[in-house]
C-alpha cells in the first residue's frame, strides 16, 4: 500500500488540547495507550515521559505514526490488545455525520461519529474497562456538537465518573477534555464545575504547545 498523507488526520486544535491535558496528567510510571493516534503526534511527544503504545484502524495513520517512532498497532479501538493501561487517551471521531455526508475514505474514520456523533464513543465507553488498569484514568476529547451531558451519561452508565479538565472555544463549538475514572475509584480532585480550566486560545497556549513538539 502506498502511503497517502491526505488520508491522515493532521494535528488541529483538538489534538493540541488533548496533548496539553495529557502532559499534565501523565506520570513517569504510567503505561499509556493512545487510541486512534492519527498522525502520532501525541504518542510521540509523550514517549519521553512514559511508556506508550498506540492504535489506529487507518493504515495510513499507522504508517505516519511509525515514521515518528511510535509503537502502533493497526486495530479497531483496542481490539486484540491484552495489556491494561494506567492512562488511556482518545480523540474520537465526534462529528455528527449523516449518511449522505459520508466520504467513505480512510480519513472518514477520524471524523465520522455517526448520526449523533457518539457511535464510536459509545463502543469505547462500553468496552474500555477491559484495558483500563485498577486506578487507571482516561482522557477523552469531545465537542459540544457531540453532546457533553450525553457523553458523560454514557460513561456513567458504564460504571465511570467524569470531570472536565480543559475547555476551549473554537469557532462555533466548545472542545472539552474529560478525565474519566471508575466510579469505585476516589481520586477525582474536584467537581466538574470547579475543575474546568478555560481553554487555551489558538494564539496563546495552543501555539506554545505547537512550538514544543
């Protein structure tokens, strides 16, 4: 297969917001899994701080990430992954997409969240517990277009609680990073209402993050 860079989701504001949250969250002893690594930027950047592997269903993304030195497995979410991880990162396809809007190429896997934007997130929430270590944490990037209350309820019904750790306004939507843990873990630091940090502006922190990677 010939590599096609146009089929790989390139770093955007959502990528850098998740990277910002991950840098603040990761611990040296963590075993980290990035689901849907795309270009591999986040995994490559965090590899200096902790052991990390990544997955992606897109063969072009897998090749791109490997070029950055990322250990990456081509699979759907974490299918076939047997290890458990202390920190799991996911920037899912979260855009509500109607049937007649689909392009049906590899890039579509990074964008198409189904009719309500939550189809892939629902599968992730229902199954992520299998690869999450005891006391593990999840950082999930979503948009206001996806439905913040609905996403948090999906995880609650799967046995998790969540808090918003970063928020960023971009054009006509808000981007959020959720920190998610099992309900029987007790290390949530604050309530969602008091923990939110207002988003980094593209001309401010997000640009600083870009300069560092």
